[in-house]
C-alpha cells in the first residue's frame, strides 16, 4: 500500500479495500453482513441513477461508480470469493453470447425463454 501501491493492480485495489475493512473492523461490526451490503449496493446504484437522471457531472457519476465498485469488491472479501477469476470467467461467457435488438436497445443474453 501507500507509495508501493500499483494503481493498475487488481490485487492492490483489493488490498486497499481490505485495509478499509480492517480500519473499521467491518468483519466484527456487521460491515461484511451480506444483506446489509446488498442494501448498500442498491443505495449506490440509486446514486448512480440520480447522477445520470439529474444530469450531474461525469466526475460525480465516476465517484458513484467507484462507490459501487468498492462495495462489489468488498463483497468478494466478505463472501470469500475470487472476483477476478469470476470476472474473467463471465467475460468469456459474455463474449460467446449472441445479441438481439429489443425495443431499440441491444441486449446480450442467453435468450433461453425468448423466441
Ligand atoms: Mg455514493
């Protein structure tokens, strides 16, 4: 961390979030409780939405996206899974999926129940 932090490194980002959790003892104080984290993520998603719908600056949108990203990465710590591995697995799946235009917007999905 600190002056040895590589800002491009996923592991260093995760380490910074782990330090944040440690600083406030999230593990011992409910901060890693999954239902609570889901509520916090929903809250941040709402802030992203209002940044867009209220025409706030890109800087404000970026800050709200960072809030959500920090929560998502922290949820990987809280629930003990490897988000980087999940990310690349999912990207591989997504890249193999087909897209469709639905109501004028592109959708990439498995389209299991749709004709
Ligand atoms: Mg926020």
